[in-house]
């Protein structure tokens, strides 16, 4: 079982950027598809993006998310990254990375993911 740890969260002003690494241990991340989700207080966990073992990426079709996020993989570091740009207060949430054992997986529902990091808080101030 792979273990996942998110980092890079914190406070950022509206319009700013953050990069969230998801570091894997125990197994090579190249054997998994990895997704990013976020969950704001009182809301459901929301899909952002997923990257397969071949580095094919799929993004949320929600209009407010389009063009703000880029997912990437660094196999040498056993880490995936979520680059977040032009953040707005709507982006205040706990951000999670999650792995799926199927290397070509591109699903968006959180229930389909096998293991999760503990999450990292991102707060966007106006």
C-alpha cells in the first residue's frame, strides 16, 4: 500500500498561486493513477484532476476550476504536484491527494480511490 503526504498548503491572497506536492512512500507512484480533491466546510469532496501512470491528465469540467490547476508527476522524486494559479476565496478548502491502483484510471468520484493522504489546508484571503 502506498502512503501519501500532502504539503505546501497555507495562506495565500486572492489571485496568488500555490504548488501542492503529494509525496509517496512504500510503493512507486508510477504504479498508480493519482487524483487531487478538495473539500470546503459543509461541502462534498470535489474532484480537481487526475494523472495516470503514463502522465495523461484529466481535469474537472466545473467552470470555476478550468484553467486554474495543473497536475504533474515527478517519478524520480516519487511525487505528484498540483499547481494552483489565480486562486480565489472559493478555493479555501482542505486539499487531498488519492491513489488508484489502476494505472490508466481517470475517474472523478472520490469513492473510486483506494488510499488517501491526510489533507492540507489552503486558505485564500480576499
